[in-house]
């Protein structure tokens, strides 16, 4: 893996888990501290940004459980602007965006053990369509998956290798589910993983906090969207100068 093309100091960021992680716990994890940033050519991986997780509007998820049990409510809506910022920057710079989403072919293979729920029939089918503000632009690759990981049983690794990608920048949902599974698989397959802290979301704020803390120390650089945008500009600029 190449050296960091664009970097941040570990201690320069604050994170969503600050209020739940004690000093003794921080001490246990200090061995993971390192410079953060982008290594090699970057790509953005957008995971499961379909209508289903936005259903019912920006309300607390527990208020939506009866009618829209799969909605992430306000947590999904809070992530829209950060994701749009990352998408806009990536498209401006020519950084590829790959969209991973649930398979349109319904089988008995499912991503988690969650019970089925939500709207059925035609309206239910529409829930699997991309949420319009975050839909793929013309020409952007869409990868369909049947398990939690975007890498498992898909063409994603081949796509990234073909493009010469070193760093995969992740947005989408859910932090504790498909995002986590994809990040761990990406790291296991040799990619440098970056998670956009305010560009991923979950139904549970506690799960979101705990999983980001763990991913940040073990498998990924968890960095907010404003810093990711700056790192992208720096890394792509450095590559252009080198060329």
C-alpha cells in the first residue's frame, strides 16, 4: 500500500463517540493511533441509499416503526448534505463513485436476520429505488448485492482493481450493518478504507457511535465530510502534479 497522499493528524479531529468513550478505554486503543488520510487512487463507495431508509421523513426512527420499520428517520436525512458534498467533489475531480445496493431479484438470501416489514406491493418496490438526491449519475457503476458486505459475491473487487483504486471512501447505511461489513471486507482485501463520519447512518445512535469508534481504530479512517472533501482535492491534485 502506498504512503498517504493526503493526511491528517490523528488528534486533529473530534468524533461522535467522544461522550461515551472513557479515558481508560481510550488508553486501551492508543496502539491504533496513526496518521489518517488517502492512500493511492480514491473511489467513493455508496451503500444502500434507497428510498426505504428515508421513508416516513426526518423523524426519530422509533416513531416510524409501525409503518416504516426499516427507516433510519432523521439520521438518514442528516447524512444527505454530507453525502451530496462528497459526491459533488468526487464528480468534479473525476473520482469514481460506485453504488452498492440490494439485489432487485428477491431470493431467500438476505443481508441480515431482520424480519421483513414495511410497505408491500408497488409502493414496496419503489422503496428499493435510489433516493433521488443520492441517485447515481449517468455512467456511474451500480453493484447489486445480496449480503451485508458490498464485496461478498459481487464484482466490486474486480471493479476497484481494474480502476487502480487504493482508497475506498464509504458513505451510506447502516453503520453497524452493511457499512461495517463492507469496510471490514474492504480492509481484508487490501484496500485503505475511509468512512465519512457524517455521511453514514444507522437506526440507533448508540450503534452508530460504537461501531464508528471500533472501525476507526481497527479497519478504517473515520473522517468527517468537510475534511474528506479537502483530502480528495489534495490527493487528486498531488496525483495530477506527479503525472
